[in-house]
């Protein structure tokens, strides 16, 4: 039986039968591991997710975080779950042993995280942000900063945030106005005083951890005492909620105040805060106003450094979106197997009622969900596998190639599960009928929770501009060429299987078209309208990637030997989901690409007054 | 300036410039009316909707109906709004004068209702159900039943419901088990005692009205004392909450009890009840258990009679879905005009921030919404215009043709706005960014409210089977031929305008393909898999209808003389929305139709175990 939160058979299939993660154990970094340790970690994740994360899923939606003079308070169950997660070592799962981590491959860690996300995405957001935060510090912080902040995060004593948006600057980070003024230097590095307001800060305050490590983007004044326009002056600072005492423990309160909590459609267990830095009204650290912050890296390097965490966060958002969709699929599948309604089409309205899974339209809705959510999980695990390749690939060329391909796929990993995981949740409700619209069924909440994902960490529109503008056109198609080569290999393998020849041909044709359209855009030079239709391009590209990953899965299933009837049914399902995706989904790329290729200005040219 | 709930300029355009409703005044039934009375009614609707319906939109979401021993209680503001609606005469707007109605054309009444739906769909549900209920009684009830129940409904003293679903029988009405046993006869007709449970009853109880008129589907026992299987034994009964005294006023409590309220994702201002009939525990009317019900029409005619109200309700659901989308569009348009973020693409990141409506991708999202919601409203008003034609068309042939076309379009009028109005609400959130995900902005609630519409009054899947199975194949394409003829006329007119020639050609091609696919399905005989892919067929058909209605609107705009710059901008917007729909939406029909035409059994043939 599949567990309530994930199909463990599918996780096995993706990790072992498809991605062959056991082979990673041959590499130095993972030589202490084996298939057994990988499986034990996944098992533990499933148990913890089911016992510590899942039970308060609905409670944390009903009883939202609250704010009082002491700050934000969350449900005790949320705090307990985060602590259990840390106690089990998951905060450090992907960190090296010298940082007290388990030194697991990123792909195994990601598969473990999938379980927590599926069980309770809002509670899982705290560790997700914290590991990203610690990862950034491990990469760019000084040894003292790592000891002071990253290690307590890995131990689960501190939690982390990322503070980018401001009320007047959402997606547009060049317009931030949080100001950082030099204030000396101490063992933790160059010290600044920050002042400004940050908006939409997930985990911006909570009563779970001893301390909170805010990573804050702010602008250092130029020589003229003014903020440098654009992104050049943007720098990154560690702003702890509590300054550290001589022993490195939390001491004096820093000048950071929660000015308000947002009340959201879903994802309610995660506090979402408006933070005021440097007001000096409630807290005056070391006797004066201004939030104390320590520079990470150098002045002006804030954005590139932040993107280290941001890229990871984007893939994590994709994972969360995939898993919200995934659990909705499993719930609607279980419902469809039990709910009696109507009769077989062939029975002409007579005979006993049948489970609704027997109806063709319900099967269509289930298969659509399956193709979206299992496809989305495959995408995220593939991206996570590229992270490992980027760090431990055998040659410099392999590592660079993996990094480039990961960069190209990151906007897809963020946006595709967000759009289509939500579409899956929509279908899960539909299968439940009226019941799915009530708050008695989790599919209702899964849908509300997932609606956040196309918005945060860069909207779908922002991902589209990143994909087409930076990752393809500015890159001059280098990474795209790598992807095309991998796809061509898959096509070649699939052509040898008559059962998959139709799909192989369709995939090759789709990518020929995607490549041709991208190539023609590449001839437009710096036309300001180059990215006008970036979003339909993203849609087509994403479907093209997913079709590839489905053909990859079908190839494994097609060539596998089924040990028993269950295994045979599982492989049959994988092949059917692949065929479904090619028949029902991939053809959508045609209309999307024709929009891009036509360079239509129907939208762009319409004056605001005509709407 | 457009009002907050609707663009009045658009309503004018649709009613007068496109549908020419003033011409209806030449008909006997509407001879007391004029353009002035029509416009006055619309004006009054807008004012009432803004002052009585809109202000408690969010309150009624936050403070849900509650249940105690006296039954269900709603916000006082909901009750006040419904009473104000009735006082203004809107309950009877489309009813004839002899039933104390205003005898307005259905299309004008529908345009008025659009305002109430846009302002507060949950509050508008009470009048919507009541007018449908009274309409059914006016058509099928005895004079005594009309006097006793329909007239107090038209006066707003009583409200009505429709009681179809049961816990074990959602969409499958042949499986209902509510039982009706003969219990004599009185002035209100053959009297029965009903027992059973009804689920998902909107307005099933409330403290707004003096009495509630439940229209209940139940089965009369056959000669053998058993319920007749299938739909044949299904009959319709009036079951009032309070029996009437000798003067026709509410008296003894009937044996109907609210067993529970559903707690929904949205649409919360409308009570949604589990009703128990005939338990005999709390109420024993006339000394014994059993809910007293009066037969409407004859035994076994329940379903065809109920469909009188159901068809109207389906179009009303479409209207509500359209208007939820419509208001979201207007809110996101206003937001996009004010919110500063980023710079013009051509400005290369320098210069002042611009309103986000200046960004091509935001324009794309606005134009998508515009094409969905103004298109959906046009569809509903077209359907309402057919209702008038059905009743007052000049010849029997015209009336029959209108009825047939209305039957064909009803599943589209129900499902298309439900699917695409919701898609519009999704985009409205996206334009608001993080703000749209908070409960501080109405777009959040509009999205939750609209998620009901693809479910109730027949899911999208049920509409698809109705369209393809009953309205096309069983009808042998008669109604489809009528539609095709009207579309051909539009194409012919558009071909004379070079600016619309591309769209004319595309529309003709799309309908050639739709007709061909339907024709090939028609050769399949009674293959049980005939309807397996009915839903993609519905999707394609719906987009084909909407493309037609957009070309109709563009034709009006193209040939209109603009009196000023505002009018010119309005017409420009209509033409752009048409072009957008043809470029971005209509091409989706290709992939949908190819699925249908391929008769794929990828979904239908997959065994339940393989999911």
C-alpha cells in the first residue's frame, strides 16, 4: 500500500531504477554511504513526516500564527516537528561531516525532504529556509560566521530567513531602499547598522528557535552618502534576531521588530512577516538604533551571493508544489477507489454502482494528476542529481556542464511544479465533488496551500524572463545545447523500443521546434520586445522537459523485469502516464510556440486605457 | 470610470450595441418597456448591488453561517440584502405581471443579476435559487400551488431550494432513495409523506425568510411497495419548511431538520445543508412522522420537471462564475494601473518605476482575463436572449429553434465560465503578487468562491456528457446544425472586414474541424466508449463558441462610430480581446480535438491497480 503522503514505490523507482543514486557511493564525498543508508534515511523521513508533520496539517491551517508584544507565536506542534526534524539530523543531511552533517547526496536529501513537504509544507518551510541559509553561509561566510550561525542552524537551534522584498520593491530588487551604514568590525566581520522594511518574510519571526538568522539584502551608501541606483550597491548581511554574547550564545535583542503578520489563503503554518529593521524604538542594541548586521562576502556582491540560496529555494518551492500535488493525487486516487457512483458505461445504467475510478473521465483526471505530480517529482530529483554532479562530478568539464544545465532547468523546476501541481490539486478537488470543496477534506487545503507557489521566490513571469533572457539568449544557447544533447540520447534509446517509437518521434519534433523558435529569437538582437512572450515560451519549454523526463521513466519501466503483479501494474502505470503526457499535454506546446514565434504584440501594444 | 463590480460600458455594449434588446419592446410581452425602463433597472441593480451586496462580501466569508437548535443563522446583512433585492422587485423581474412580476425580458433581468453576482455571489444565491424555484412552479404547479408558494417567493417572503443530491447519490439521480408515500390530498394537491436525506442543499435552512419552499426529488413506491430502480420513479414534491394555515400563512413546522452545515472553501455566505426529511423526532406535522410534500406534475415526471429549474440554475451558475471572474479582472486592472514596479523593457532598467500595466506580461495576463470574463458574460447574455426567443419568438419555428440552440449551449454556459472565470481569478491573484495571496484583497476570496462553480449543478464532466451525448449525438446534430448556421453568418460578415479576415478564416476552420470530429463520433453507434473523451470535446466546443462570440463583438466594435477617445479605446479593447482569443486561446482546440478524434483509450483502458 502506498503511504498516505507519497508512493514509496515511486521514490524507489526514481532514485534507484532511474537515477541510479547508489553509484554516487563510489565518489569520495559519499563513500561512507550505501544503498542501505540511503534507504534508511528515506524510511526515517517517511516515518517522521507521518508522525510529526502530518497530524497538525489541518490544525495549523485553522489556528494561524499570532502576534503579540513578544513577537510571533506558532502552534506548539509546529515547533515540535521542526525540532524532531533537526534531532533526526535532517537539517544537516546534505552538509559535510565537518559541519556536523550527514554528507548525503543532495538527491537523497531532496527525496527525504519530499516526504516532509508532502505531509506539511508550511511546517517544512522552516527547515527548508534554514538549510538554504546555512548553505549560503557555508559557501560564502567566514569561518567565524559559519561557526556562529551556520552550525547552530544545522543543529536546529537557530532557524534562518531570507529578507529580499520590500513593500515598494517586490520582484524588482534594484529598487530596495534598506540602508546599511558601516559600524566598525568585530570577530564576525565588518559590522553595519541596517534600517528599512522587509516584506513577505517567511519565518520572519517565530517562537520555535533560540535565535533567527536573517540574511538581509541592503544597500551600502556610495562615496556621496547616497544609495547607488540599480543592483550594484546591493550587499548581503547576517542580521541575527539576538546578538551573540562572548560565548557565542544569543544575548541582546537586535533592532528588528515584526510589524505585522500576513493572513494568507493557505500555507498558514509558516509565519509571514513585515519586519522593520533599525527603528530604534523597542530595541537599541549596544545602546543605539540600527539593526546590527555582518557583511557576507564583499560590498556590492549581495545579489550574486543571495542567488546561491535563491536558486536552491526555487527548487525547494518546486518540490513543495510537486508534493502538494502528489498528496492530492494520492488522496483523490484513494477516494476514487472507494466512492461508489454510477455504473460502467458498458452496463447501460443497470447493475450495481461502481467505484468512480471505473469511469473513463475519472481515469483521465487521475492520469492527468499522475503525469503532473510524478513528473514534477522526477524533475526535482533530476535537478537535485545535477547539484551532486555540480559538486562531485568526475571532471571539471562535467561539473561545469552540470552547473550550466542546472541553471537552465532551475526556472522550470520552480515554475512547472507550481503551475501543474496546482492544476493537479484542482483536479483532486474535482474528483471529490462537493466533498472536495469542504474543509473536511485535505484536498481543499492542498489547493489553497499550493496557490502560493507560482508567486513566491520569483513569479512564473519572472522565471520566464530568467529562462529565455538569461539562461538561453544571454547564454547563447550553450546550456540549451547540452539539454538538447541529453534529449537526443533519450530519443535514440527510445527509438529502439517499438512501443515508445511514437513518443520518441514526438519528443524529437517538439525539441526541434523549441530550438528553432529559440534560435529565431536569438537573431532579434537587443529588441526590447524580445521577452514579451516569454511566458508562453516557458510553458512550452517546461512541457518539453517533462515529456523528456516521462520518456526517460517509460524507458526504465519498459525494460524492467516485473517481479510480481504489483510491479507489473506499477510499470504499466508509468508507461501509461508517459503516453498520456504525450497525447494530452505535449501537443499544447504547438500553440504556445506559435505565439512566441509570431512575435505577436497584441498584448504589448494595447494601451492601458483600452483594457 | 467603470464601477467596482462591473464595467457598465460593457453591459451597455452587450445589451444594446450587440444584442439590440430594445427591439424586444416591439413584442407584446414587453410592450410596456422601453430602453429607458431597461436602463433604469440596470442602474438600480448596480446601485443596490454596490450598497447592499458588496459591503458584506468579506464579512460573510469570515463569519460563516452557524447552526443551533433553531436551525441555520446567517449574517443580518445577508438577510437585509435579500430583502432589499425583493423590495426593489427583482425577485419578480422576469415574471409576468399577473404573478406580480415586472415582465422584463430574461436578458435584461440576467444583466441585472450580473451585478448582484459580481458584488456578492453567496448572497445572490438565495434570490437565484428562489426565482428558479418560482419559475418551475409557475410552469408546472397548479394555480393553488402557485398562489401558495410561487407568489410569496416572488414577493420575497419565502425563499426556495432545490433538493436533488443525496449522500450516496451525487451526480447519479437514479440512485436516490428518498421515499414518498401517499398521504391523501388537499387543496394543494396530492399529498405525500417523504423520508430520506438530502445533501449539499444551498439555502437549505436560513433565518432570512418566513418560509422555505423545498423542491424535493423523491421516489414513489411502485405497486410492489418497492422503489422503482432508475430514474423512472423519480417525482417532484413541494416540501415547505412550515405547512400553511387556512389563510395560506406559515403555520406548523414540517418534518424537515437541518442535520449539519458544510464548511466550504468559499461561497460561505450561502448556507449549505444536510437535510433530514421525515425523521419524526423533532417535528410531527399533523401528528405523525414524515415530511409533508405536494406532488408537482405527475408521478415519475420529477426529472424532466426538475430540469426546468436545473437548466436555469446551470446558466445562473455560469453567470456567477463569469462575474466572479469579471470583478477579479477589474480589481487586478485597477491594481496594475496603480502599482509601480520595474521599468519599461525599452528603458533598459533606468528611469522611474512604471505601473505594472506597462509590462507586456502583465498586459498579457489582463487581456487573457478580459477575453475570459467579458466573453463569459457575452455567452450568458446570449443564452438569456435565447430564453426570450424561446418564449416570445415570432414563429413557432423560431421558438423551437431557440429552445434547441439554448439546450445545446446550456452545458457551455454552465461549464465555460466556471472553468475560465476561475482561470481569470487565478490570474487576478498573480497580478497582485503576494498581496493577492492575502485575505486583505478580494481577489483571494473571489478565487475560493469560484472554485465551487465547476462542481455544483452538474460537474464539468457531467456537462461534457450532456453536450456530446444528449445535445449532439442523441440530437443527431440538429441543434449543432443551427449553431453552425449562425456561426457561418458571422464568418460571412467578418470576411467583409479585412481587419477581421484572419479571425473569420480561423473560426470557420475551427468549426469545420469540430463538426467533422462530432460527425465521426456519430458513426460510432452505441459504442460504450463514445463519451470517454467527452471532456476534451467540451473544452474545444466551448472555446469554439467563445471565439464566435468574440468575433461577433469585434464586428460590432469594428463598425461602430466612436463618439470620443474613451469610446475609441473601448472598441479598441474589444477588438484586441478578440484577436487575443484567436491567437492565444482558439489554437488550443486543435490538441483537444485530436484527442477526441484519436479515440484514445490511454485513460479508459488503464486498470485501477496501475494508478
